[in-house]
C-alpha cells in the first residue's frame, strides 16, 4: 500500500485499487485497475 496524503493505492498481482480518505474512513474510488506503463491506469470501476 502506498499513501499520498488522503489518497492511497493498493497493488496486487495484475490489479490495483485506489482509495481516498474520508471523515468516516477509507473509500474505494477506482477498482480493477491495470497499469498501462506511462499512461494512466485503466480501471473497470470508478466512482466519486
């Protein structure tokens, strides 16, 4: 897990999840994300 201020990334083999910290705890903002090298991650599920 990598944390940058109120945001975090959890990496697993072939997949990544992005989180944001809220007053009530951590929330998933993007899931099922695949790295595309220098380009932004390609995520199957994204939300606010």
